[in-house]
């Protein structure tokens, strides 16, 4: 099925091109919502006029690094990319949440056929701020890719290995956000708009990025939601998720993306 937002946009650009550089393609003048797009190994990234080329490029390089973590020019798990492309996994970028709401894109029934994750220019690779592309891009990969490629292990439904590990981390199985988490819990997500599968998405983000060192300097900032900010803390406390993410059964990222995907340099 052709992406409805890209039906008139021509053939997709694959990142990287022969030179290893990001290539952007313009939307036709009458295209709704977005002005530019690129792809990383066939997964689309769409950007509005409010998004700078630098931010779009950064997000694309982060996505490429998550999919080809050893940067050898070939995706680490082709079956994951096939799943994402089949589910029309798409990263949509706006200047900020206000522009996204005003665009009306999220009210379109056509999005029901796509697996969409949003990311904003103002939160992407901003000096002095945590780079939100590390989170939002990983949400797209894990939720649209890993969860459907390896559902028994990394699925977002109750009963998967990942969901069971999350239930342990939360101090029990909670289909909804509880009024109070058990004192022994180290993962206590509290956004009541987040359903169970969403809680699993957030859990694998916190777990993996902490193991990769992204959260080590944010302990006080994130402890209301996630207590295991350092790699050793995850390994010592959450044995189930550590085994799942590090035992080599699945070709998951072992290096945190830095926004400069460069396979030609390896």
C-alpha cells in the first residue's frame, strides 16, 4: 500500500546514498501537512516547514543508527525493517506540539493505516537539553518493529517476556496506572493516557537507553519515572530485562546513536 501522504512524492530516497550523505526530497506544492521527506532504509521521516533541515537530518541519522547499529551499511535485522515498512512506520516532525495540533494531521482517518510517531524540532538535538530523538525514534523502532517481529519476547501485550519483566519492575501487573506503585518498584510510569502497550514501549526505552549510558547524568531528573539510570544499576536490579536485551538472541543496538551515521567511515 502506498503511503497516502506520499502518493505524489515520487520514489523514496534511501539513507545512506552512495556517498553516505542524507538526501532530502521536496514534497509537491499541493501536498498537505509536510514539505520534505527522507527515508532511512525505507522507513519514512516527514517534516513540516517548521522543521529545519539540520533537525530532519539528525533524526534520520539516529534512525539509521538504530537500524544499522554497527554502521556497516546493512541493517542489523532485515526482518525488523520489513515489518516496519509493512506497517507503514513513519516518523512525523513538526516545529512543536502546537504546530502539530494546528495541522490537523492527527485527526485524519488515514493515519489509522500507519504506525506514526511524532518528534518536534524544538526537542531534537537542542544544546543543553536531552536529545528527544533518542527516545521518540526508538519508540518507533521498538513499537512498530521489534514488538511485531518478535512478539513472544519483545511484544507489547501482557505475557511477552518484555511485558513480564515490566510487571516485575512495576511491582505487579497493572492494566492501568495504579494510584500508588509498590515501594519496591523501580519503574513507575504515571501518564494516565498511556495504556499497557504504551507502558511497555516506555519501559524498553528506559531500559535500553540506560544500558547504553544515555541516562547516567539524568538520575535526579528521571527518578520519578525510572530509578535505574546507570548501566550497572539496570544489570544489578533488573535481571530479566538485562538478559532480554543483552543475551544476543536479537540484534539490538549496543551503541547509542550520536546523530552522525557514517557507514563509509567504518
